[in-house]
């Protein structure tokens, strides 16, 4: 009769003591995945709130477009301001961009890009970076440009100023933690940007980057009737059309069909004679804050703790590791972590079983 509670306690202890492997990969405390995070207090001063245009917070996705003439909402009528990036200026240049990763489909795409000696821009979701830090590290190591694409992929015009800042800053921070670089380009999910979002992004140092060739490859997600050829058809049309400028195309490495079609789309672009490159390269600007200091980014993942101040409380998805010790994330020290956990597990189990037997 004493065995059952002891076994239950043992199970609970095991769950508590052993960290999940993914959680141990990115040190620091992180917001819940795929939810709009709170703004850490130390980031509030990054933006001068009084200079943000007073565009209304939209009540729903791609909602009220009645004021786009005033606040220039791209998702309403493709309205853009002079600082917005939508094309590569050089007629022969093609900015290749993949959004919403890193995912398990990204490595095969990286293999193909490497084989063709092409580098591209990847706009990263913070929550996906938390799940796939090694893929993000590989992407940077192979020379691709990394941009910020928010933490949870919301329509930014529906968020408050603070929420917009938090979406960008948490994503920037996890990218910095994993790779050592701080991106200078951001892409608003769905191209949803107005003067309020634009002002916040610009004040935080970002170039707002959209596109002029949309493959709509995301429509393939969970859609068995999706016409795969529609992706390459968009690219075929774009390469055939005469244009005074080059292009920036939008594709996604989060969905299996979209990622699988990406090589075919790239082949069409290359065969048409375009120079495929990252957006930052076609614009001739720095990719990262660190570019002026060093050409070799140094990941801080093994040396510096991530920001500890956050108003968010940990949840299951934050599984995210309460601020681990600095060096605990290397493979060797991970093994040490697990050995320590095992020792703690054995001790705890012994105590619980002993306690269970004497009551
Ligand atoms: Zn996206």
C-alpha cells in the first residue's frame, strides 16, 4: 500500500529533475512560445514614445484600412515609405528570403543553397529559434543573412507599442544569444506595417523589409489540394517580366511543401541569369550591428548570460531554463548537467521511497 504513492512521487521527481534537452540548448529565461511576450523594463527606453505616429491599434487582422492614406498601411494598399525595402535596386539582383523558420525543413534547403553557392536572407521567428538553435547557428555559419520576424508571428498593427517592441526585442535577443549577431533587418509578418509599427521598428534600428514577389507558398500548409506548381509559376512570371529594378521574393522554410519547392524556384531564378543573394547584400548595407566591429560573430551562448530581467513568468513552454550557468550549454557541460541531475534523481528517489516506507 506504500508502494503506489512512492512510485507516483518517483515519477513526479523524474519529471522535475530532468530538464528537456531542447530547453537546455538556449540559456536564459524566455517568454512562452508563440504568444506575444511582455516588454522587459530595461527595453522601454529604446523608443521615444512621443514620436510614434498615433495610428490606431487595429482591432483585427488586416482590419480597418480607412486611414491608410494617413498612416501608410502596406497590408491595405502596398503603401510604403522611403525607408521601406521592397526590391533589390540592381536590375540583375534577386534578394532571396525565407520566413518563419528555423524549422526541421531548413537544413535540406541549406544543403541546396550551399551546393549552388547561394546565400539568402532568413527572417527568424523567435519561438522557432528557441526550438532549433543549432539550425540557426548553421544558417549563420554558412553566410546567410538573419533578420527578425517577431517572436510569435502576430499582425503587428493589432499590438500596442510595447507589445511590438517586445516581439522584436525578444527575437533579437534570442538570435544574439544563439549566434552572437544582432540583426538590422526586420520583416513584419503578413507585411502588416503602418507608420506606428514602422516608427517603432526604425527607432529600434531596423530596416523594414517586405517583398515584391510573393509566392504564396504558405498556402500549402496542411492543404493536400494545394497546387505546387503555383509557387514556381509566380517565379516564372516574375523572371519573364521586364522591370527597372531587381526583386525580393518571399518564400517559407517552415512548411514541408514550400521548403521542398524552394530549390525549383531558385533554379528558375538562377537560369534566368539573376544574381541570387541576401537582401542586405543587394542593398549594400550591413547585416548586423556587429559588422562594423568584427567580421566573425562570437556567439555569447557559452560566455554571457541572457537578460534575466523579464516581467514574464515561466510556463511550461518557457521550459526555458531558468538562467543556467554560463558554460552549461556546451555538449560536454550538458553531459555534466545530466550527471548532476542523475545524482539528484537517485538521492531524491531514495529519500522519497524511504519516507514513503516509514509512514
Ligand atoms: Zn511570416
